């Protein structure tokens, strides 16, 4: 009998140890199921979410072709889907083919951007249309600009790219301008306000040859300034050794708020190379940068990070703070052996790093404090994609680190299904909430180290949505929002869902199993 009670007690302890904690911090509402009786159509992204209407974007494969048509769908306040229609353009005139580029919801308007290749004139033209939310039809197109490729072939022309300011008041359209080999490298940019009135447009010649200079990323500030993250190589790219740190350097370029005076900004990170940055506007329009550093060379490795403020008028660096990741933080969430190796390496004086960390977003609060979100993203042969740990940086208005929080995860998926991975977040009452697809076995206490991988599909019985809470002091809790098997094997598409309000997230859910049409639902997550 004694042995029986000991065994029973052991079983109870194991069950308690392995129990997943389901969050009580939210209320979830699910809409009815919607099935599209056409296997060629998929809905992949929520583009607008308000209490009265939800809009979605998708694709339709064209029969006997590799091309796709753009699909739009809508749902009402009852979360019931109404229509799924091809995106139609009216009043195109002599424009034969408008290729979809991107869209943004700004100031309750949905702007659709498309481009047309006019081979006879050797131009690629950009158009903007406004989507009618009720009829799901785009307005007559308005031409915004064109790329002339007299100097080269069409296959060498990079398409227009878009960027939205943090406060959604400015839309940047960026394009590399074609040029002949040996000529100065060129690019163009246009900035529009929230009503699509053009604020400025300009083309620039860079004082670097194309063999040794690359524009890696670009940002538009709340006041209309353009900021460029670039890399300058001292030799030709084909002969660069990534172990010779003098071969390349980080370059930051910026314009004024009218697109003039493109200048290089000297961001001096002592004894370190900058490998990754994200930029935004402070309340006074000064530029804030958060970046990653490594002592040896520009790399996908990061041993530290920095915070800097740049005067938006003079482009002078007003403040800079440098930090190193602690070995304990780097080791957090890793397996015992890997964590031990990191701690021992640091104790021996070696530099320890976090790999493949990419900034995803930055938030500037009204008090000037800053929150930056980064994620470990890597790929193998550009076919298998890994989306691993999330790291949240919070800085007080003086640029001092308030907290660093790591959210360990191990997501993987194949090319074309990246929208099933990553995360969505919201900030409510100074708490940060992060939702992402997770392996249910990672939400036990204690959690396995390292986390178990999750293949995201409707057939995976271990799939769930995790609900991570970070309080104003950086204390983290990780709970389960819902398990996929609880809701008929539906999968959340977090990265392509929408934040409706600080305390409300609209999730798009999909169920796709072999030999059946895809089914969709809307779920509303209300944070209490």
C-alpha cells in the first residue's frame, strides 16, 4: 500500500510538472467557419480590422500558368465572411497589365500600389489606387513615378519598395535608379503624406561605385526624413574576405525633411562594427537608432548592442550608449552543454555572441522611451526557414537599458509558408503581449531546454498559440492561448493578423488538410 501511494504521488507530481498553463488574461471570440470551394484560392493576410469590417488579401493560381491573381475578401462585425473576389481595377484605360506590389492601410484608407512595365518606352511605372471597402474594387489609378532603364535590361531593374513611418503619417517609395557600369550609383525616393499628397521627390547620386557600396535598408521618419542603412566595401565584393575587418564598414545616410542634403552620419561605435540597425523618430523628431555590434567585422553575429540619438537638423550624434550582451543572457534558453560552453568561453576572455538576430520593429513612446523587437531568423539553402528566439529591448528616455527579455522558441517552415511563423505583438497599459505558434510541449513547467521545434501544419497535434506577457519591469510569463486541436486543428497566422486596438488582436485562422478545401475563421483576442 505504501508503494502504491508513493507511485500515485509520483504520477501526480509528473502530471503537475507537465501541465500547460492556459492564460486567464484574455477572452477569445471565434467567428463561423468559412470554406472556399476552390483549391486555387488561398487567403493569407488580414489587411484591415475594425469592429464593423475585416478585409483580407489572398492569391488565386491562374490555370496552366505560374502566375497568380490577387484576391480580396471581407467579413462583417459578426465575423462572418461575405465575399471573396479577384481584385478588380477600374478605369485602367490603355494600361494592359497592372502588377500588384503592396498595400497600406493609412488613415482609414487602403492604398493599393501596382506597377506596369512599358517595354516600348523602357520604363517601369508605379501607380496608386484606393480600395473601396464595400465593393472591393480599386479606384482609377494615379501614376506616381517611373523608372527609366535606357542603360540596362529589364531583368536588371529593381522594383519600387515601400516603407511606412512609425506614426503612419508618411509613406516612402524607394527605387534604385538604373545606371551604366562606371557611373555613380543612383537611387530615387518619394515621400507622401497620409492622404497621398506628395511632400517631396528626388533622385540622388552616391559618391561610391557599385562595386563597393550597398544600400541594405531604408526608413522614413515621422517628419519625412529618409534614413539609409548602407555597407561600404573597400574592395570589390567578389574578393572580400569577411575576416579582414578593414574591408568594409557601416554607413548611415540621411536627408532633411524635404529630401535634400543627403549626408553621411558618423556613428562612432568604439572598437566595434555595426551589423544591424533599426531607426525611428523621437517625439521631437530627432532620429533614434538601435543597433547590434560585433568587435571583429560586420557579421550575422552580435556581441552587443547600442542606442543613439541623432539631431534631425544637424545630423550630429547627441547621445550614444553601448552595451554588451551578458554571457548569462546569451545562454538563456539554450541546452545545458551549449550554455555551459558559452559561460566557460566568456570566463576565458572569449567574445560570445547571439547569431542571426534581425530587428523587426521599433516603438517610441510619448515619454521618449523606446522598445525594439528582434528575432533570430536563418535559412538553409533559402528553402528551410528557422524563426527562433525573440528579443525585446526596452530603453528609458535617457537611453539606458530598462530591460532585455528573451522569448525562446524554435519555429521552422519551408519557403512560401513564412506567414505561419514569427509573431504579432501589442502594448497595453505598459505591458507587452506577444502571440506566436508554439510547440505545446514548450509550455510546461519547467520548460525544456532548448525549446522543442515546431513544424506548423494542421496535422501537428502539438501545435498551439503561445501568449507571452512582459510587464513594465521586464518580468515574463509564457502561457497557452489555445491549442490547435481544441479548435478543429486551425492554425493562426500571427504575422499576417492585425492589432485592432492596444487590448485587441484579430487573428486569422486557417485549416488546410490534404484532400479538403481550406477553411478560415476570425478570432478576436480581448486582453483583460
